[in-house]
C-alpha cells in the first residue's frame, strides 16, 4: 500500500509540468477581464536555484524561506541566498518555529540556525532516529503543535519534543497522504483507513467513512464548530458531528477539472486554492470567487505547489517554475491586457457608471465595478488622445477629430484635424474650445446639440496643451516652439494678439496645466507659474526642487477635481495638494518608479475615478491606486550581513553580534541591509553614513549594499536608515568597528621604534663625532697644504718678480748693447767719413801727417778692444749664443761669428758695413758665404735661423 501511495505521488509530480504546459492553451478560452492585485514574479534565473518550490515559511524578521529542489532558498527582500541541502537532495518541506528553520528532504530532517555572521548552518535531527527512517523516505510536511514539531513523510510521522529533545513515531498501516494542523489539533489522512487525529503521541481514528478513502483531502480548516475539508477533485465538504455535507462555491466546476494541490485559509476571510493546471482561486467565506489568477492573467505558471500568507498578508505561491508574490492588501490593482486588443491607455474617465479608456486602438468601455470584458465602441478605431466629460456627455479627442459619445455610441462632430484636448469657455458654458493638430477650434451647443462652429483664425500651431488665463486670453505650450500667449475677440473667431514667450525655454515632454487658478508650466528646467499681472512665467522654487531631488522624466502635468496636481519623475509619482488646515502646498510621493509604471513617456496619464481612487494608463493596460490606503508603517530595517576582504581576495562574512576589529590590510568592508517588504510597486530606499569617514548622510538610493574600500586605521560607526514613500523607518541600524593599525604602527612597534631611534641616535652621534674628528684632522691637513701652497705661491711670486727683474736687467743690457753698438757704428761712420775727407785732401795736398792720421783712423776702426767690449756686452745680453753657434757650425771664423752677432741683433747690411769697416757689398758677400758654411736651404732665411738659436 505504501508503494502504491508513493508511486501515486510520483506520478502526480511527473504530470505537473505536462499539465501546466497544456493549460497555457486551454485557459485563455475561458478567461475574463479582472483588475488584479500586483504580482511580483521571481524566475529561477532571478533567485538562481531550481524551478520547483514545495513549501514556504517566514521568520519574525519577515525573511522568506523556500523548500527548493536545489536546497533551502532564503529571500530577505533584497538578496537571495541558496543553502544546499545536507545530502544534496530536494528539500520538500520547511517551517519556521521561533529562531529555527526546520526542513525535511530525502531521508533527512533537522533545522537551520543563524550564525553570528548572518549565515545559516544546519543541525541534523534525523541522526537520532536514523534506524527508524525507511529506505527512500522523503519528508513532505512539517507542522507545529505546542512544543512539538511534526515531520511527515508518506510512510510515517515523527513527533519531536523540543523541550526533552525526544522523538515519537506514528506509523500507520497504509501510509500517510497528508497531515493537517487545525486550531489545536493535528489530523492526518491515510488512503485505506480514513481520517485520524494525533492525541498524546498516538493516532486516533476520527472517521473511516468511504468519503475519506475515496477522496484525497488537500487541506482542513475550522468552520462553524466543525471541519471544512478541501478535496483534490470535488471541492469543499463540511464535516460536523460525524456528518459530511457539500459546501457549494462558484469555482466547483473549475476545481473539479483542475486538480487541487495546495490551499491556505487567508486572514480568516477567504480561501486560496492552488491547482495543478488552472492557477489559483481566491474564494470568500460566501463561496464567491474573488479572484481567479492564471498564467494568462499574471502568474508565472499554472501549477501551484505551495501557498503561504506572510506577515503583511501577501500570498506567496511556490510554482512549478518560479516563485510569485501576490499583494492582496495592496491599494493598487492592475489590469493586464494579455491579448493586445486594448493597447496603450492614453486617457480614461468614469462616465455614467461606465469606465471608458482611450487607447491607441480606439475607445473601450466596461461597467465601473464589474469584471466583464472591455467592449469596443464602433467607429473609434485609431488613436484616442483625451476624454472629457461635460454637459452630461462624453467628448473624445481622437486622431480623426472629435467624437461625441452617448449611450456607448460615438458620433463624429469634427473631422478636419486631430483633436488633443478640450477646455470650456470661462464665460459661456455652451462654448468648448478644442486643441487641434493645427490650431484651436470652437464647439458650440445650439438647439441642444453640440457642433463645430469655427476655427480661431490667426493661430495654426499644434495646441496639445492650452489653458485660459482670462476669458479671452489663452496660453499654449508647444513642445518644439515654446510658449505662446494669444488673445481673441469675444466670439473666439480670430486672434487679436499673438506673443511668443522666450522664457521659459522650450523643453522635451513639457506641458502646462491649470491648478488652483494658476497656470503652471513644467519642463526639465523646472516648474513655472504664470503671473496674470506681469504676463510672464516665474519659476516656483518649491515645485522645481522636486526635479533636483529626483531625476526629470516628463513635464506632463495633470490636475484633478480634488485640487491635486500630478506629475511623474524617475522614481516617484508625485502630487501636490493643499493641507486641510493651511494654504501651504504639500508634496506627496507614491514610491512607484518609472521602470514599473510602464507609462508612455510624455503621455503619462492619471485620472480620478473617485475621491481617492486613481487610474494610471500603461502600455499594456492600466493600474488603479487608492491613495487613502497607501500606508507605509512598520518599516523595519535590518543589516543582513557584513563582509570584508583584502585587496583582490574573496570576501569573508563577519560577526554582527559584536564590534568588529579588522586587520589593516582587511580594510575593504561591505554592508548589506534590507527592509523585508514584498510589494511590487512600493520600493524601499536607503540612506547611510560612516562616521569617521563620511559624516554626512548619503543620497537616498534603492541599492541595498554599500562598499567602503581602503579604509584607514581608526574607529568607525556605520549607520543606515530607510524610507518608503515619505515614511522613514522606525529604526536605524548601527555597526561599530575598528580598522587596526598595521603591526608597524602599533604602540609596541612605536616603543621599539623609539628605542631603535635612541640607539641609532647614539651611533649616529658617535659616527658624527668620529666624522667631525676626521674632518678636523682633514681641515688641519688642508690648512697645512694651503699654507704650503701659499708659500709656494709666494716663492713663485718672488721668482716671478726676480724673473721680471732679470728680464728688466736683460732689456736694460740689451738697450745698453744696442746703445753701445749704435755708438760704435756712429763712431766708425764718423771715422770713415773723416778718413774719406782726409784721403781726398792728401790727393790735393800731400802731407805725411795726414797719412799718419788716416792710418790711426783705420787702426781705430779695426780696434780689437772695441770688439772685445762688444763681445762682453753681447754675452751678457745673450748668453752662450756665440758658443752655441760655434758648436753648431765649427767652421765659422771669428769674422763669421762677428757677422752672426750683428745679425742676432737684427742689424741690416747697411748698419753692419761700418762696424766691419767694409762696404755694404762686402757684407752681402759675407752673408752669402755664411749661408754656405751653415748649409742653409734656399727657402730658409739666414736671419730667421740665427734668431731661432
């Protein structure tokens, strides 16, 4: 019997994928239009684990846990973490009890506990009863009763007493289909023997009615002092006073054909039912179907393996291919156009209890509160730009012109140009102005019928956005040309004044809107208000500051009947409103980022359906927001883990229970934090500072981690806080830590450094003393050398002076020699002259005395004494010249030496002749002969040679 039950379970699991795939083709045929709560989809690629998720749990910190094919999957709202099962098998069950996460898998069960570093570690319990675990046994369910934990397989039930840490085993004969915790009781069903209750650790038969042997009970709930049982194929049954009765619901037929796999009683107000092939049903206590959500309507898969209600009343669905979270209590509802027939919503309004939506496909309507499908209004195929409810009629601005919609029938009343929007005349309620592709035209009500009257002449620009500033003054915003101000005649037939404003500058996706009787213009430059007095726009610092806090996305402005001014930025939907007790503008934000709104950029639209309910158009349908129900309370923040790492090394997780002390090279630290809230459209933002490094708060960011690199040694305190919308978290988290100094900068190292410095200073001092001693000796030696050099210089100076004296003496002797030689020359010349005169006289008057005188004269000219005197003088002036030349030329005669001496004195032949008492011709002959004796070459001069010796 046990094998039969187990094989049945296996066959059921093998059919899940096939059935879920087939359901994709079946369900659209029976689907209906419905506004659904937001659904967050997590694919296996997102959480990085296997497709199937068998059971779900949540701890007190709102962290989610999933029994996944790959192990225990943890999600804290920001980060997914996978913990492989202890024996690498599929985890089938998970249950959080106090601070422990119990899990069951293939032939193993136990619990996980949080360590100081934020990670989980596994402790096995099945080791204590290993001998009682059957071969191939898997634990599919975990329940809690008082201080008992129940582990259920398809074969038996183990009850674990957490106080005494003891086990009891219940082993039915025919195996266990499923166990149920109901109020203060634990029930289980067997295939053959019926329904049992566990009492005092033993099984007690409740009923063996054929109903319990012929039907598989998926879930049991307390109802009307009895039990409400959900079967796999036959819907609900009530069991009271041992009697069974059918509880009829709207979904019975579909449940019969869908194969129920799991269920959950939601908030004691409804039942959530997960099927194998038809998504999930949510049925209220009256048996009415509130929601039927399938793959075609928003969930990832039609096969629901597990259901769980978290602390915020969200429904988690463990699917055959992923995980989904349904925000049932969210004030947001979305309509998803899975067929593509509706298209992108550009305008919407409530008119006579009908919801009208204008899209790029045309105009559609449905009952305001119904779940019926949208119906297309014939004749409106094409782009709808605006819807305007006026005079109990609905005006439709269309690419083809203007339609009047009455009783769901559209009538064209203007087709000359496309129509953007409508504005009623401030003076005449029977006049409507409409902005067209080429100017502004007038609609007039005559004979109770609206019809086209005229186009305002003198203005032909596209008038997508325009507002009345006075009864006949109109402000127009043109995206590519800027702002225009025109005045018309009282009948709106022609323009009497045209003015183009230079400021503010034209801007992408800019627009204007009338809010509280003031015209506002919005662009990337900011938000400007029009002054009727000065006829110009002035920037509103308060409104413009929004774009400084959040990135500009679109300047589309929209005002509503409740005097709220709406616009969209990158991270928020914003609106301004006036306080009930003051006239001060209040800025409100809905933290829905543009990435989730899915609106057409520049054509964002939001319309008021009721006092607090608004509809926002998207590219694939729309969603509604009830702003009065937007509450962001109990926003609690947690630091999930802290990791550090050395440069270019893997991170290690640190303990969060005590202050950290990290080595100096382990100075890269990462903080992860989260707000465990699971709402599709509401995004938490974080702000942090690191005291000791960054003492100012950071900018708000949705990023849930921050990393600080290369922190210097010192003491730090990390502080983080969060906000959702305008609501700051109820707590801020702190973590203090110290980056230790490197070993070379510790106090001990400093003491060692000081000692080393003292020792070094001592040796340096000794070295300097030695150095200075050597320098002193060197200086003395150098001074001595300088003195010696000075003495040498003095001696050299004395020698120089002596040489100068010698030179002067030499020059003086040369002058004396020259003077002596000249005197001798002059004397000889005089004597020669006298001799010649005397010779001439003797020829005429012969006289012995005269001849004797001539003889004496000749004797005096050739006086050897005179020559000796000359030689002495010459030798004094030019020592050893005569010796040198005699040695060089030994054949020279005394007369030759005499000639050499005269040539040494650089005397000419004419000057030498008298000295030798010969003619100039004879001197030349002597010179020639001297050259021959000296054997001089033809090119060499005699005088140059003698001077060079």
